């Protein structure tokens, strides 16, 4: 791999964009893009398109710093014109509340198993947004796009290849809202982290008519009427690890005492009604809906397989009993080590099954 140097002109390997390398720290490069922002990105994800020109060595001089003064009549500096447009923005009363969404549009809706997708950002508000769009993998978070979007606009962030679909299982979005050249009501900065099920990209009914594009799209709401859809969450594994280390350190000089009886873990409730799992079931057969419910059931058990003693209540309802029978069949055949019983009749009626992880 070629060495990356400050001043090199690069493009991003796995994301849209590129620019001039302004700083290098360990395995990270800080790339100044055309809009003036510096985007941190892994060095291995940079491709040099134009090496830095060698600079003439300048004689060493002593730098003297002086305070900058401004005249009261001097005009205030505005945000660089390279980042925002000077064109007047047509505002709407509804646009005073932030509504932000991601739109995923397939290139070939009839070939969802092979097509690529456009990932777009929708800013349905009267505010400019500084934002970053990120995803997380085993190594941590990665910036997929960072920039500014103008009010009431849609922006294409990247083209998602078929082999990159699984990289969207955990997505993040951060934003700061502002207006240019006028007074406005400030908005709280936001940070959103959410899980995304890539399976949705293979189901035609996921892509529906919408207000923003002529073609069907999968719309993922990020902010609705100023409220982030799902605020940034704490990593429970890291929190549990930190608490465990704290308890060990506190117990070093603690006298030996009998341990109280361990309390059972808090019950997890999972609503398997299809309307609680999907926004729409248009185009799905009964078999497909049942399979989606069972996939959710299996995933919850897999996520909690190491949580000994954990009790999970699966709410399936009475109905015709198809889902309940499917759950009990799998518990008898694939999850024999777990115990199961009808959940509390007082709380759930006859429509729930409680599973205890052993």
C-alpha cells in the first residue's frame, strides 16, 4: 500500500467524496473536502489520485503571534459560500420543525437480489444541516458521508453495492441545524443510532410511494417534528463490563459476608404481532408474515443465549394459534435446554409464552 502524505489529493475507497489530506494521526487521515470540512477516515480507505507537490524548504523563522482586532464597522464574516448557497430559501410554516429521513431507492426494483441502491438524505425543514452519516462494524464507527444539506432538499449520499448491504446493520446520524442570514429558533443538536434489518432491502413491499421521490423508496425517519426517532443508546456490553470492574475493585477490602439470593433478571417483553414489527404488510402472504415473526423470535433467543436466567415473554396473541404452535414446536425441537410456560394470565391473558434461558 502506498504511503499517504499530507497534501496528497485522495478519493475515498468505500464512500463518496475525497479531497486534500491535511493531517495524519496514526491510522487516520483528515481530508479536507471541497465544502471546506475535514473528514476523518481510515488511511487504508484512501486512494491517492494526485501526490502532494514537494514544497521548497523555507528558512526557519520565529513566529510572533499578535491579537487580531476588528473595527465595529467591519462586516461580520458569513459562513463560507462554498458550504451553503446564497440563493433565497423559500420557507414553509411546517418547515420550522425538523423532519429528516434517509431514503433508499433500488436501481432495479424487479431485481432486488442483484441491484444496487441509492442512499439519499431528505431535509424536510427550513434549516441548513451540518451532518455526518455513519455505520458501525466490528472495528467501530466509520464515516460514510459528512457535509451540509440545504433546507427542503434531497441529497444523494452514496451508491450502495449489493455486497455492501450488510454494512448497514448499525447506522448513525449526527446533525446541527442553523439558518443563514436571518434570525431563527435554535434546535438541539442530535445524535441518532439505530439498527437496520438489511432483509428489508430484498422485499418489494418495503419500497413504497412517498412525498419526496417519484419512484418507490424505503423511507427511514431519523427526526420527526424536532424529535429524534431513536436517541443514541449506551452499549450495554460496555456498561456491564464497566460495572463488573467497579464491583471487583470495591470488593478487594470488603469483609466476607453471605451473598443475598440473586434476583431474577428483569423480564423482556417482545410483541410478535406483525403490526408491531412492520410498518406495512402490503404484498406479504400469511406464510411470509409468519416467517418474519419467527425470525424475530429466533433472533431474540440468539441475542440472549448467554444471559442465564433471563426471562422473555413473547406476546403472540390468541388468533388462530398458528404463531403460538410454531413457537412451541421450535421450543420443543431446537431449544430443548430452555424452559417455557404460559405467561401470566393476569398480565397477558392467553396470548403470551414465557421462555427462561438456562
